[in-house]
RNA sequence: GGUCCCGUAGCUCAGCUGGAUAGAGCAACGCCCUUCUAAGGCGUGGGUCAUGGGUUCGAAUCCCGUCGGGAUCACCA
C-alpha cells in the first residue's frame, strides 16, 4: 500500500475519532510539501476546521499529533496556517529506493494475455508532398502515446492511413506528366517524396496562371477556377483512376513508390514505425459501400445531381457530402471504410486518431455517421486532437514557402549536435560511427523534447531563425545528465565497487530523501500521461527529476565519499535515477547516450 | 453569424480535478572548473496570471460578461 493512501485513511480515522465526523476520502488532500517548508507531505486541514471547531492551526496541531502517534513512519510534523506538513522516516525512503532499484520494470505495466487492445492511428500523410514540421509533431505524439499506453498495460497496434488517392494526388501526377520530361528520383538525385512534391507545387503555379488568364478574359474567378484546363484534366484523371484506367494506374503506382521510399527514410530518421498500414486506395470502396448501404436504409439522401449527403442538423451538425455527383468519394467516405476494415481486422477496444485540432469537426461527424450506420463503437472513438505548430508570423503556408521541411530540420539538428560536441571536445575519444550515433541521438533528442514537452492540446510556436536550444529545459540537458551518471557508474565498476545492497540506517540528506520521493512518483506520472494522452507530463517530470539530480551532483560527491554506506547509497540512487531517465525518455521516443 | 479552442515574465512554456509568497528555461548581468563530464551549478533583475464581475474560508485554476488571437462550419484532405 502506498504512503499517501495509508496517510489518507489514517486522517479519515483521525477526524472520526477526534471530531466525530465521517469524511469522504476525496476531502483528504495530500500534496507534496513545498520546498520552502520542512516536511515531505502536506495535508490540507481546511476541510476539517468546521468539524473541529478550532482554528486551522489548532486543528493541524491535533491531527499532526494523532498521526505521529499512530504511524511510526512519521518522525516529525509542523503546522503553517492551515497546512500540516509531515516528515517521513528516512529509512522508509531508503527501503523504497531499494525496491525501485531492484525493479527492472519500475513504472511499467506489461500487457497481460487478455489485455484490451488500443489501435493508434497517426502520421496519415498524403502522397503528394514530403513531411513537414506539422507531421513531425503528429508522428512524435503518435509514437509516444503508443509507447505510453503500452506502459499502462494496453496491447497497442500502431497504424497509419496513407492518403494515396484523390484529386490532390492527381494534381502532382498530371503536372509530372505534362512538365516532368520523365524525371525520376534517380535522374534528379532527389528524394522521391520531394520530387513528387515539386510537381504538386508546379501544378499549383501553372494552375494559378491559367486562372489569372481566364479572369483577364472576363471570366469570374469562381468559374475560372472550375474551368481552367489543368483542373478539368485533374478531375478527369481522378475519374480515370477510379475506373481503373491502366495508364493512370501505372503512373500512380510509380510515383507513389517514389514517395514511399522517401517516407521510409524520414520515418527511420524520426524513429517511428507502424504495425499495420492502411491505404486509402484499398479502403475507399468499402466506404462507398457503407454510404450506399446508408442510402438504402434512408439514413442518407441523394440530391438531384446524384451526390449523396447526410443531414446531421438534428444533431447540431451540418449537412455533409459523402459522395460527389460524379460518384467519386471524399475524405469522409474513406474514413468510414477504413474504420470498418480495422474493426474487421482487429478486436479493437479503443480506437485513437492522432489528428490535428483543425479536424475536430470532421471527427465529430465521423463518430456520428458511424453511429448512424450501426457501429456501436462509433461514438467511443477517441480523437486525440493536438494543436498546430505555428511560426512567429502565423501558420505555415506551403504556397508561401514557409513550410519547415521535416528532413531538413532533422538534418540541421543533428549537424548542430555534431558541431556542439566538437566545440566542447566531448567526443574526441570516440570513433566516427560513435560520433554519428551520438550526434543523431542528441540532435533528435533536442527536437523531440522541444516538441513533446508542450501540452499536446495547445498550439505551439516554432521559430526557425532561433535554433532549438541544447541548454536548460531541453533534451540534451537530460541526456547529458544520464551520460554523467553512467560515467560515474563506469568508474565505480572499474574500482570494483559493489552497490547491490543498502544499509537501511545510513544517514541521508534532505536532498537525497527528496530525490527518492520524486522517484516514487514516476509510476503515477505514467498512469496520468496515459489517461490524459499527454507525453508532456512525462517530459516535465523527467526535467524536474534531472534538475534536482544535478543540484545533488554538484553539492555531493559520490565516488569520493569516504563513508562506504553513504557511497553505496549514492550509487544506488544515481543508478535508479539513470534508469528512470532512460525509461521516461524512451516513452517519449528519445534515446539517451552512455556518454556525450 | 453558429460551434469550439486559446490569452501566465521581453521570448518559449509549466502550474488549471480550487489551497501556502505564481514556477522553469532562454535572453541580460554577476559568480563557480588543480574535485565523479561546466551541454553543469549558484545568484540578481523581470508578473495587475488579457479584462470586469460572481461563487468560496481561499481563484491563474470554477461560472458569466467584455476585449484580443486562432480553428472550423467545402463537391480540399
């Protein structure tokens, strides 16, 4: 039984015996004692002062005396205003540390055989352009959430829905066909996804020129956009694609294969992966079937032009298009199909979509439509809605060329890490491949931590002109602390110091006791991060821990400590902290080096 | 216009299921390497928690209004 629960029930007993009231467990508020006061845990006494008919100070005093008398772990207490601060026996903390140190999966709950299954969809790229900073946030969140849920005992299937078809794909295909002169990744030396992206931009430029010409000829902007020949051709291409036209399909497969090899490279660098990938081209027909079924059931209706709609106004939503007049499908259509196929493929208990908050409405509608179509899990889907990454001047706009490319950014981070190591002379004794490995870890660590430490629900700002920091509240700071601990442990090992056992009665400082207390919070942090879908909670926790540890490291010596028991204790403490750093950072998808 | 989200130090962010004097990092300034990795530690300055009300013993946190910013309501995805 953990300390807080023990204390909590003891407080309930105390108020019952002292004041004759039966308090609810949630009235007992126990929190960590603020640093400026003596004590480990604080009980808020305000909820009981009425029943006690005493001043808050008096009530606190009485409760404190009762607690100390009835719990051997409490060695001392003090009351400030209405706050009762209790001090816990140091040997208790040492016992706890011993347990943590010997527990190789501290904080982690491994999935049991019959554990529930969570499917996490993330990434979901379009195959018409390379990944950018927005995708990075999505991928890092998706990967981290999957890891966190695994650590909370779920079975997790990571999935990706690739938007490999649709009008936008046809645009880059058409532009390549018209203006590409047969260019390939090989002939151009470009990464496949970047090459295809180039033609998507080409389409946009040429199309805009056509529209402007038409407007100059006196055609309205609206009509010009519809009748520009590039748009008409793209729509014809989409239709040809849906009808299985050989030539179009071949071009499509070729260009998509270029994109996939580019994406693979990006995903590898990012350190993310998937257990099962769905392709829109393989799910949209299922979606169409479902829409037609809904139409037959009278859930949906068709308009005169043949388009199919859902009327959701009675649910507070709008009317939603599900099939265009020409019979081609839209985003929503395929999402319905994909959902159905997934539930056929896996015994899903919880479906999580990691998708930006700009699509909040889309998922409201999706849940509603699935529900209407009779899927009982429709309403229970989770849209893990995260905020946008913005530049100081606002949203990234591909048309204005302000998009931060994922590959470029990752490369820059790794280069910066390499240069920094070199300037500081940190890796002078390492081989070239070690230097590569560590630079990659540190550069990616800086990027990942920068993104994951902020509350996922909130929009965040990224300033490309100021490179991501390596000092302070950053990934490298945490990695560095880990490396320093590992260095000490290596030296202990060289000196054949065995620290497998602890003397429970060793004298420890406040700081050391506090570090153990922090360690004990780790499992609860993982639980909460899972419940709230927030990697940021883990990031912030690890930062607090590391900051405290660095103060300890500065103020106390470990290997030079003469008292053997104390030295053992500090080694065990450091080792345990290194483990928690590593586990926590791994939950964020960040690796930690042995040296840096 | 309807719906939803956000506003905390110069900048980037914590804190938000109500609790003590609102915390970090960056930036600025000043200290600390003959001592286990200075990517570190210590210190100084910096706040009307957008704003006005309300609930409460107690509000950055909960409720209502106002102002400011954003998202969305597409035969885009």
